[in-house]
């Protein structure tokens, strides 16, 4: 399996595409202008406390105050508050918490007004970026993520990722971490720490501790609201979270960025820096790796799949709805139940990909094709869970109902990635799907027609005909190479932009 990260740098934006055997699986956009990213820590001031919601609004410098619920304060909020006051007054000069005296934990079922007061200074971390009309979601239980471990100040707990299946490995990691963790800090062991040596874990822990100490030094001279700790740049954070031994290449069109990535890899994965390549070709990097086309075909309302099936994805105020359609899929050799199961399994893989690709969150309802056998529904459920296991975002999947509906909840921490795939229609004042999307639909039907081995021509709108014939090799020439058959293209002035027909030698 070939896994690559392709990075495109454009002015203030950086785009990251994760490919699996050339297929686009995840897409991230990072903007320098994003001042409120997940993981950033702010020295903030409390605004209103709302007893009805048992929460507070906190000013972090965004146009709308952030939301902080009582349950997100953390048990040791009083210790954190005392620590911040001591740092501000200069009484706390040692930041590793070795000799810091902890306060009593707050009551789990307490009230927000008993803990926070208006205009109180508070250290908060962004756990959910501003989405739509809402401000950021905040937590005062600070965590500093490293490559293998997550450092949690004012705690003593050591926990291990549930995704590590081996109980012996979990126990080994717990023992190692307890032996190296600093006093006054808790640690969460990440999945990628599996089978790692104590020296690697200790180095990662030291790096996170240095970031904590650096943040504490900045607090003393900071006004409120101000950012006192930034999440490491998006390139590094993505590499930190997704990079493993299966990645075969990291390619970027920015020379400076490629050197930065090499330096970062030398720290977190010595010996792997050779997989980083600088791309300096004539074609844009996303065109070179066929990513632009995949974006056009994957982000529309309708998403084509193999065997003629397709998804229709719609977003309402409350949830996302995904409808599975068999399209022109028909196979006389199979029963209706077998066809339904086959299409549903293909759709489950594409749904899992779409959730990661668009970073869809909240409630997602998938309307699969009805299946009457309980064993078929169970097979679909198991397959969907397997496909979703590669999703790092917290999620939960419920088994299919008798109506074929599957409900998924997926944690939303950033705005959903929306990319416009429609273009101006030259014939009218409205919009239509981009030509590349039309080609994708034509090719899905074309493959099926070619199986019968009969002669036929393709009739399309003149603009689409020109698009198919332009360049070298043109799409028409690529069809000849792929299918060993020349497809005659006939421009039809009477056709609408999206209309196409295959016509046989009897003019049918």
C-alpha cells in the first residue's frame, strides 16, 4: 500500500492531501489567518456566568465570547487559578509543579458561579474552533500534545489509548510512563506510542514540558485576552498525528517548508527524513498528483462510486443526510438482495472516506438500500466499523435499523470543509456541475457500455466535446489507451450542458 502526503503552499494558505494508493482520503486547509485553532491556549477573562446553563462566556479576543461549561473546568481548576495568580505576581518562579501545593478538587456537581467570577483571569484551551455564528468551545483542563504522549498539568493520572489492543503492551507503557513522568503532571499515552522505547517517550515528554514552561514564562507579561501557547504549525501537527511507518512519501512545492518538515522528522522519526521530496515541476502539484480532479468529483452534492452507484449528500441545520443510490447498477446473475448488499458495502467505504474528507461532524444519517436479511445488515455494520477505524476523530456508529438507516455521531471541532464544485453555465445565468464532474459520470456509464463490445458514439454539448478533445493526451486519447477502443465524439448543439447520450450504429 502506497501512502503519501502532498502539501501545496499558496500565499497564506497551506493545503494537505493524504493519498492512499493515489486516492484522496483526507484534505486539510491551514490558514495563517486562523488565530483560534484547536489546541491554542489563551490567557482570558471571564465574562458572564450563566447559572441556567452552568457555564460561562469567556473573552479570548474572538468577535463572540467562547463557551466554557462547568464540566470542562477540570477538577483542579482552583490549583490552576492559584498557579496563574502566583505566576502573575512573581511568587511562582519554578514552573514544573515539583513544589507546588495543590488545592482541593472542585465538586463534580457544583455550580459555575461558585468557581468563576466576572473579570477573573483564566487559562483556557480551544477544544472546538468557531463554527458558523458560535464562538469557540473552551476547556480549562489544559493538555499539551506530543508525538507519543499528551501532558496534562495538575493531574497525576496515567491512561493509555484504548486503540492499543494488547493488554501487556498497555501495562508496559503505563509502567514506563509512571517512571519518567514529572510530579504534578498526568499523561495520556497515544496509540503511536505502541512498542516505543523509554528513551523515545522520555524525549517526547521533555519537549512537551519545555513548551509548558515556555508558556508559563509568557503569562507574566501578557494582558488579557492573549494567546500564550500556539499549537505547532499545521504541517507539524498533521505529521505528528498521522505519520507512521506505512507512509512512503511527503511531497511539497515549497522548498522552505520541505526543509522544515525534514528537520521535524529528524526529531520525531530519525532516519525517515529521506521520504520528504521537493516538487519543482511545471504543472501545479495538485494537478500532477490528480488531486484537483478528485476534489472536483468528491465535494459535490452527488458523489459517483464504482459500478454506477452514487451518493447524494445534503446538509440541514440539524444533521447531515447521505442517501445511497444504486443508479444504473444491474446484474442479472445476482438477486436483488445480493445487489443491495454489494452496493451498500461499496457505499459504506465511500461514506467513511467522505466523513474524513469533508471533516463532517455532528449527527450523520445514512439511508442505505433496504436489506431484509439480518445477516446482511450485520455484515454492512461490521464493514462500516472497519472502514471507520482509520478515522482519528471520535465517533460512534449505531447498527442499521430495519429501514436501512445508520446513525453516526462524529465529533466536530473545526468547520466542515466545503469546496465549491459548480461553475457558471455559459448558456444561462445559473450554475452547473464542473466539466470534470460530467466526465466522471460519462466514464461510469462508458465502462459498462464497453463490456458489451458493440460500436457506439458519444453525443455531448459542444463545450463538453471540446473539453474531451483538448490537450495531449486528450481525454478521448486516454480512453483509447485504457479501453483499446476509439470513442467517436459528436457535438450536439441542441443538448443541454449536462446532457449526454451513447448512440449505437443503428442510431439508437
